[in-house]
């Protein structure tokens, strides 16, 4: 085995993104919690993904505590494609993602296209074996989904500081011809214990554009974050505008503690998304309300661009803190769900906590 630099993919041909991981389409919409001793909220079940999940990939031949050069692969994480890894010389922990070696160019191409930037994580090391590619990422300190789930609703100053970093990551990707597609809160992870520094966790689902045209045809996304144009009968849609819609859903959820569009029945949920009608929570400042509305517009052409988001007054000025009474936080019938990989949130919350679809 040998270390493979990221530059190895520099000459890779661009392609329309069709690479999909195992059934991770709806990871922010978990299954229903088992009944506990405390009161349980009667919340609707998770809607199915937009497209049928791909057939489960064959389990990768990585056993617990496998040795890989200077690394030891420990227990697998959710989905079976990622493992905790330990770098023996330094004792540093990493997250190792494993792919068939035949997909090496497709996996590494987005990183070769994208110049290094502080808000997009990059592999710290890449090792190519005879049959598999191993990419090592620094271990995060939780993600935005778990933070919002635990806090329910973020005050505007904190939300603005975090969202600014999310928007900067998206703008950097769009500037260099990458569409992120399956964009959601869980994909943004913290690099510090204080949970103030965010990065996009990886680019494994990114689509590399071949020119200025950002039209995409494959329609898959998490139902809570999908844009109305993806649900339409049109064959193609703007990938960049769809990313902006998903980012708008993330911002709304950070400020409200629940998704803007929600229903127990997928048909009704998608109908609400197509209509684009949502109710902003009380107590938000005018600039915050303006930015949410500029992102969640039904017509893709009317939405702000990723670069334009960074110029919005809410992100350029100190927002007005206007947290509502705590009793108001529990009026929503649905809140941000729990999910796998939320170690800190699981430890701090009891079994009686309710999720969006669970």
C-alpha cells in the first residue's frame, strides 16, 4: 500500500455525479423511537426518500482493528463505509472512509478541482490498497444537526456566525464548479470543542461541472431539504439554486428549531414544498426574516446566489438577539430529529426527547 496524494486526480475527466453511497439519503429523518417511560410526542413517521434506495453495497473486507500502514482501523461507524482510525505514531484519531479503488478518481476529483479553503474539510491522508481506497479525515467534534437538535433553536448572533461559515463553504464550492447536492445540517461538522468553527465534512456527493451550465438530471435528496424544482416534472434543474434552497432550509431550522415544511405523508410534504409557503417563527429580526425569504423562493432564478448570501446585511452586521420565551420553543409540532453519530446529544438528552419524524 502506498500513500496517494490528492493531486493524482488532477487530470481526471469531469463527469455528471452519479456516485451514491449506501442508503444515506434520509439520514436526518430517523426511525421512530421505542416507547419509554416518559411522555412520547405523537409525531409522524419519516417520509421515504425521493428515489428508491440503491441496493446495499457488499460489506467491505475491513475487520475490527485492521492494520493499514501506520493506521489501525477500529470499529465501523454508521453505514459501514466509515471507520474510526488511529494513527499509531502520533496517537491521533481520524475518520477513515473506504471506497472501491475503481472509484478513486471520482472520489478525489472534487478535491483536485477545489483550492484549499478553511470551511471545507480535506483528507489528511489517502492510502490506496489493491482493492480499496482509504481516505483519512480529522475527527470532528459533533455536527450542526446535533447542535440544533440539542439546543432546539439558536439565538441570532450564534446562528449568524455559524451560518456565515456554511455559506462561505457553499460559495467556495460553487465558484470552482462544484455542486454539493445532498446538502443538510449534518454535513457541517465542528473542528473545535467549543463548537464555533464549522467545515463541510467532505465532498463525496459533490457534482463536478464541466462548464458554466449547472443543470443536473438525477433527482435525489433528503425530503426535508429538497427544492420544489426537483419535485417538478421538468427533466433538469439548476444544481446551484437547489443547493441554495437546501441551505435556506438549514438556516430556517437553525432559527426555528424545526423544518419549514413538514408532514407525516410524503405526498402532503412534497405538496407543501411545491407551494413554498412557510411560517417564520416569532421574534426574528427583520434582516433574518429577509434572508430566509431570499433563500426559500419557489423560483430558482429569484434566489440569492451563494456568493450573494455573504453580502446580506444579516451576515455583515450584528443581528439583533430576539429569543422568544422558552415556552414558545415547544409549540412546534415537529422539531429537529435525532440521528446516528450524535454522541454528545445522545448523552445529554433523555429518551423522552421527540424527533421530527420519530
